[in-house]
């Protein structure tokens, strides 16, 4: 690892009290008696979705406990009248009854229901909602196109950090497509267009494979339909801003799975996965040349999704061309999660959507800390030590420009979660739990990096044969993991005791030397264990960075 010379920067004193440690914005422990459970149901054009969430009023956040969907095909309306058919309504009623029973089995406090374009565009849509009320005692909110866009925005916001960049959210539904421009403060534009994967399939895909003329016609139709929404959102992108395109919906996630399978990449989680325009174009060319029967033989596509995937992928392709973007990021959260966030806002469990956005990463990490019974005070102490080492050793132990600091904090908080499985080789178990757990607000690449930093904080350094190392797909990511895991190794070396111990940590940085001074405070008399453990890191620090690590204990 290359390093740049660092002049003497003086002594940084950090007083550590084992009873206090690193304090997050809200360090209260979760009280299970306060947890509130909410079910959210989205009655869509193609499918009806259910999520059951646990809402934590202490952390002002929620987690998904259960999710299910059913292909109810409500958008298959009567060809002559445009009304909802009896068969489609029966499928929805049967599904809602089952979802209601599932919600009751989870002891939910409230069931939230929303119906979208299929119901609002059918002349008998409101009549159907009355039928649901009378037969199932369920109150369904019929949302407008703009409200649907707002709820999608809240749902995506709950699981993705926007940072300082504006984001364009694309939701390809069965009967409508929502396009939202949002930043880390608010939604700048909410639009809804009356085209979707189901409606285009129903109206234009009578015969497949598509002829060249028919394909060109459909593309022109999609572009013309999207143009007003595109003009609106693009007019509100300021100056030289580069917006990030995020796609959500079952269609978008199915596209991601198809692209990943073409690359022989098995996706554990689609959230945060990036699809390039180049790969999307290749997928379009392949799908439009196939018949529905041929697409149904694709393992990752259900029969129903195989019928409507072509118009869905064409909508995404045209949208990317119109927005002139070369990749799209996938989000697994959408309208149903937006219903939960909206409920929390109305109940006063969130003061506003921005407080939720600002702390989404911290809150999701704390959720995992509690889920795996991590010793919270110990984790916070290690995180505090890690931040001190990071801040004082830039240019010496690491060359990171800022991305690694947040990943290091998350890894420090979760580095010992593997003890939940077994104390033996717990760092490997920590990697597995973090990788397969839910870290909202982190991209797929960042998620893997957090897991790898925790994996390599002890024992051996990364090896080419390691699965955790192979999962990192760039040299930059591997460099960050290598640097941050070394810092975490030093930080965790200072936290082996269970009893209370107080000391000051002073870091003295020279061009090729790091002096760690430990000064006992209060009743603390002996820091021999901390000194011995840090000195054990001397050789690995030298090997990886060329830096001489010296440990000094000053008894005052």
C-alpha cells in the first residue's frame, strides 16, 4: 500500500469511559412492549402485495417481518366495457381475506390498504371498494396518480440514502408508470403516466415475436406517453446536477434478476443492484425475439411476468434513453413501505420524512445490533476507537477520501455479531450475518464492504480464495476494505475486557510511525492487556503499510 509522508500532527487526546462509549443519536434500547405492528397492502394492476412491519417508536424506524404477493391480475379488465371483471375481483377478494388472516396471526395494530390505477381507471372501481368494505370489513384508500408517486417516494426513501444527489425514481407498474424527482430534502416533482406493463401488453402485444415495425411503434408510443413527465422532472434538475436513476416495482426487480443471471451472478438481494444501459439493451434484444412460451421457460420469470416483461423492459429502456443515463439502481422498497412511513408520520412517530432519511444508515445498523444481541456498549466503544484511529491516520494507515469512514463505523458496530452463532471463528460468522442481513441505505457494494471489513478485523488478512474477497468487484473496494479492516483490528484490540476501565487514548502520527499512548484514568492501574494486544498488531501494520506501530503506557 502506498503512503504519503505525514508531518508530526501533535497529540490527540480521547478520554474513554467504558460506561459511556460512542453515543448514537438515539442510544436507548428497544423495548419490545413498545413495538407496533402494521400490515400494508398494495392492490396493484398485476399483483396484490402484503408486508407486515414492526414499527419501533424508540428508534423511529421499522423493519419488514413478513412479505407476500399474489398475482391477482386486476388489470385484465373487460375488453368492451373496461370494467373490472368478476373473476379478477374474486381473485382479489380471496387474496385480501388470506392477507387479513395473516395480519391477524401477526397481531397487527392496523391494516393499511391502497388501490392504484386498475381500480381508479375502472368505472366500477369504487363499487368494488364498497364490496371489499362490506364483505371483508376492510377500508381501502383509492390513491390518485400523484399520491401513488408520493407513497413510492416515501417507500424508496425508507431504504435508500439519497446523500446530496437528486434521485429520479421510476416505478413501472401494471397500469401506470410513476416518475419522481427527489433530493435529500423533498420530492421536487411527482408524476404519473397512464402506461404500464399490463396495459401495453393488453393493447399492443397481440402477436409475438414483434415485427420491427410493431416494435418501433410501441417504442414511439412509450416515448410520447412519457414525454410530459420527462419534461416536468428534467425542468426541475438544477444546473449541472447529475441525477441518479432508481427503479422499483416487480418488473424492475425481474429485469435485474435477468441481467444478473446473464452474467452468471446469483443475487442474494436485488436492493441496490445496478443495471447498465448496455446490459439492458442486450436483454431487450433477446426478449423481443422470443415468444411468450419461450420466455416462460426462463427460470427466473414466472408465467405471468413472462407475459408482461417485454413492455416493462421497453419502458425502462426508453426512460433511460430520454434521461440520458447509463445505469439504473434497483430498490426493493416502494408503495407498500411508503404506506408504513406515511402511517408513522400521521401517528407522530416521525416528526418529518427528513429525520428518517438523515439517519437511515445508523438506524438500520442499530436494528442489526439488537437483532443479533451484540453487546451495545462494547460495540460503541470499538466504533469510537475506530473513528479516532481513522481521523488521525489519514495518509498513514489509509488513503480514504471519506467513503470508508461510514462503512468502518457500521462494521465496528457489527464486527462481533457472529458471536450470536459461535465464539469460534466468529469473524467469519459476522461476515455471513452482515452479508445476508438487511442494511438499508447502503448500496449492494457498500453492504458487501461492511461485511468484509468485519470479516478481516482479526486472524488472517484477505486471500484471493476467500469468498468475502471475491465478492468485492473492484480494486478500489478491496483497498478500502483492507485499510478499514486494519483500523478495526486496532480498535477492537483495545476492547477485550468485560469490566469497566477508563483511559485516555493519545495518537501521535509521524511520517512512518504511529505512537499509541494509553494513559490510565481514575481507578484504572493496569493496561497491560491492552498494551499486549496492540503490540500483537505491530507486524501486520508493518507488512500492510510500512508503518512502525509503537505502544506506550504512561502511568500518571
